[in-house]
């Protein structure tokens, strides 16, 4: 469900998860220039409070999604998937920054020749 759609509050046994996207900046210092640098990626965040608090915090124009689940386990699997994607992206960014720090430039080739 996206903004401006009515939620079903008739069944109190439904499990809802509010998510939103945010650009995150990962900062580091370039070893070549000594200047600050950054990488930007979009991440999905989970809002753990009420929708009213989300709107109060981010305003009514901030896009969000509401996922509704009939079972707690289905909700938990969804949350694990989001956390897994976030962890994977953070590892990818850490590796990318480590490569830039090690070589001072972006490297995407073999480190040695197997011939």
C-alpha cells in the first residue's frame, strides 16, 4: 500500500510494516587527494512507530509503503529480507571503499595472472 490509500483496520490481527526509501551517503577520505569523498546508495528503512509519527517526523510528502501481513511469521520474513539487503549493500560499499583506499583508484580486474 502506498500513500493516500486507506489501511484496513477492521482486522486487528493484521501485522503492518511501514517502510520508506532514503539516500544514504557513505563518507571516506580519498587516499590520493586526501579530500573527503562519498558513495550514495538508496536504502529501505523500516519505520517502527505509528504512521502518524512517521508523518509528524517526515511530513506528508515523504513517500512510504505499508505492507500488511496476516501472520507474524510472514512479517518477520519480510523484515529479515530488508535487513539482509541492507547488510549486503553495506558490505558491498565497505568493499568498494576498501578497494579505493588500497589502490587509490577504482579497481575491477585480476590481482594476478593465473597463466
